[in-house]
């Protein structure tokens, strides 16, 4: 690739943009050819998110930036992260939020309609909870056999650790990364980014 010129100056292409009425898809490139409007790679994909705090919601926020439609299910009081940090704005960007009490029988019909229309379901509930809420693999696939089902849990869906809670620093502590990073004889540090890495 050869870079043939520097970045355009402020307002350099203003006349061309105004000539299209602001429709940059119709604007011509410097050679005069029409510029095609780029379509996001995940346009047309619908993701149903039932995940709280950081890792799962960050993952689907990135997918929303790639063009997916993300419908975030939140409890009636909202995702708990809303009340703790302004970072929530980052992980909710580009999403449609729906406050619904999944424990209420009337919510089941709403949930089932959403599952049938979605391409992906992402949740972060520990084993047992999805079954109670109608988000377990068997129930979801009976409604939509082609849906991609992703459980974003800390310790997996089976095994002796599957019921353990985890929150950001827990994996860092369990694997010893904070001790290794600090060095022998030093107080462990916690400036790793397990939730953001998991979201990526």
C-alpha cells in the first residue's frame, strides 16, 4: 500500500459533502467515482444479552459496534452496574435495553418471542439460574434450533467450580497473576484486566 497524500485539512471536502446533502454515500472520491456506503459486518444479526456487569456486556457492546442489534435484558431496577460506575455507558453503547422481570410468569411469552427472533443468546448466570429463567440450552434450542448459545461464565458450566461466583479480580487472584506481576516478596497487585480481556 502506498500513501499518496497527507490527511485532508479541516473542511477540505466540505463542498463535496454539501453537494450531496450530507449523504456521504453519494459523495465522490477524489477520482470522481461514487463512494459505496460500507455495511457493518454484523448487520442483520440480533443478539439477546442476559449478562451483567462487565465481561459479557462488553463483549456484546463490541458486537454492536460491528453492526449487530443487541437487545439487553435487564431486571426492573436495571443492570446492577448502572448504579456503580459511569463505565456502564461504554458497555451499553449501541444496545436496546428491555427491563423485564424474568422470574414473573408473564415475562415468559416476551422472552420466548425474543429468543425466536434472535441469532445469538449470551448469558452469564451460574448453572441452575438459566433453567429457572427459561434461558437454559435445552429450552432455548427447542424454541430456536439455529441460535448460537454462549454461556460467559467464570468457571464453566460443569465441574466442581461451576457454582462459584467470580468478579473481575477473582480469576487474577486464583491464577496467581497478581503475585507474579508484583514480584517475589511484594504485595500482590490487581491492575490486570480479566473482565475486559474476557469480553474481548
